[in-house]
C-alpha cells in the first residue's frame, strides 16, 4: 500500500478575511494621515503664494510711485 501524503494544513477562510480586513484598515489609516498632510501642505503653499503675490504687488506699487516722482 502506497503512503498517502499528509493533508496540507490550510488556514480557515475567516483568518484570511480577517488579515485582509486588518490590512485594509491599516491602509485606510495611512491614507487619512497622508491626506491630512497633503491638506496642510496645500494650505501652506497657498499662504506662501499669497505672500509672494502681495510682495510683488507692493514692489510694483513702489516702483511706479518712484517713477512718478
């Protein structure tokens, strides 16, 4: 009689589903943190752009005023 191979030990489907859910939850948390950082970066960039625009406008105003005098 030939020996039969031992059946492979398989994890229950619920373990795989739990692992996938945990991975998805971790990825969701990471994505939220990345979006928060992205929003903060966008706010900072917008504020800096406004400061640069104001500075350029002020320099143009000063330059034009000096030309008139």
